[in-house]
């Protein structure tokens, strides 16, 4: 099977490296410099048109829906009999539209957003949420199996995208909540070790707190697995879905404002936990 992966970012590149152990993989990226290292490792690099022509299956790990429009949806006549797996974080309605367009042109579509970073991708330990026709999913089960654990949500497109946004909402909310509590501790010069020991032994604990603790204590948010600008993009998507479903969006609106301030302070490419600097108000 010839597999093409579109988007060689922080998640896409490790997925390419993982899949190249099992399949002939083609990679396409809008910025050629970012795939030079992959090409040097023997992975074929083609432009989007060429990779669509020469691949049986295309995995999208592009930045956002606009990037999908500018690449895949400009080549609709090449979609016939192609299997398209969309692994990025987009709106459920955007995913539904993709499904409609791809099937209208004779292709197959699966939405399969993932939870996990590059480390999980390299180790085949991503969490993959899948919506789409069962027979199409079955055709791709080996691909998914090599990347991680599968949660199949049924035929209806949009379910997996919503689930992914629900989980990313927790990423944002838990990080904001922990940042606020840690700021209280630090401002009042309370022993952080005591705070963390109590927290770890309580029902309030989440492992993400320890994953981000040292970054916050050391004020070092470099080498991100997930940049702050991407979390802002996802929070904006969450807000849109929440509005559509008539949810009370007060909390998510506040988180969005915190992230926007962090962006304005030029933390876009830092780890998303850099929002701590805004919460602590020492910027």
C-alpha cells in the first residue's frame, strides 16, 4: 500500500517516521525545508498533486481546515477511489463537508483525530478516535493499529471531531486551573512540594499537572509538543461548537482571552503551558 502523509509538523513528522517502518510512505508539506531531513532518510517527498496521484491512501495532518481547502479540495478530480484519513483537529461541520465532497468525487473519507504528541506517535501509542463507514475503516485498520489504540464511534461523521474537541477543552481548562493554583502557592511562598504531595494524593490530581510543573517552575516553555497558538485555534473551534449547541461558554471565553493575551505577548510558538505566565501576571 502506498501511503501519503500531508503535513510534516510536530505530529505529522513522527507519524511519517512510524509508518515508514511498515509501508512505502510519501510525504507532502507546504514548506519544503521542513521535510528535507525526511528526504535524507530515504522518504519520498512529492508535491500535493503528485502524492495524490500516486498514493492509495492519504493521511491529513495539516494545520487547520484552511490548509485542507488549499490542498486537497483543489484537487477534487483526483479523489476517485482514494481513501482519505483526516487526523487534524477541525470543526465537526468542516469534517462533514469534507466527507460530502470526497464521496461526491468517488473517494472514501474517515475522520480520525488523535490524542497524543510526537512521542506517542513514534511509539505507536496515539489514541485514535474514528468515525466513518465500517468497511472503509476496516481497509485502514492496519494503519491505525500501527499508530495506536482505536476508538470507533460509528458511521456518523462529526462524532470523532466533537470528541477530540471535548478532550482538548480539558487540556486548556486543566492547564488554566493548575496555573492559577500554582500561582497562588508561589505568590504566598507556600512549599510547592507540600502542595504537590497533597494534590497527587487527592481526587483532584491529573497527570498533566506533573508534566507541566517543571516548565512553570523554571519558566521555560521551549521545545513544545503542542504550541500555544494551536491550543488557541482549538479553543476557538470549541467555542464555535459550544455556541452551536447552546452551551454556556463563559469559561471557554475566558480561556480564549488568556490565550489571546499570551499570543500578543509573543508566546505563540512556546509550549501551551506558557499561559501560566499570563495567569501569574508577571509578564
